């Protein structure tokens, strides 16, 4: 699997491109199961290379107050 599918999926999800939703979108598109570890390491590399950027969104009660890391294509 290539990082291109991550970029396409981030763009498709817009402001909802965080870990779990991004994983579901990639699995839906590729019909292949992926690990969150693969996803996060791929996003980290894409961010280091300047293709995407991330920001934190405050967490609500459903996440116990933990923030979400959202990615977007630059």
C-alpha cells in the first residue's frame, strides 16, 4: 500500500480526517485491513516531508477530554 491512498483519504474526509475515521476510509477504499501503527507512521512521514499538516482539536466527553489529531493536505 502506498502513501497516496492516505493523501486521497485525508482530502476526502476534510475536517474529519483523524485516526479512526481515516483508517476506516482507507480500508473502505482498498478493501484491506491496516493497522493504526502503519497509518500513524505514514502520516508522520508525510508530515515531515511537507505533504500534510496536523492540528489538535479539543476532545469532548465521548473521548474523556482527550484531543483529536486532525490531518489536512497542504
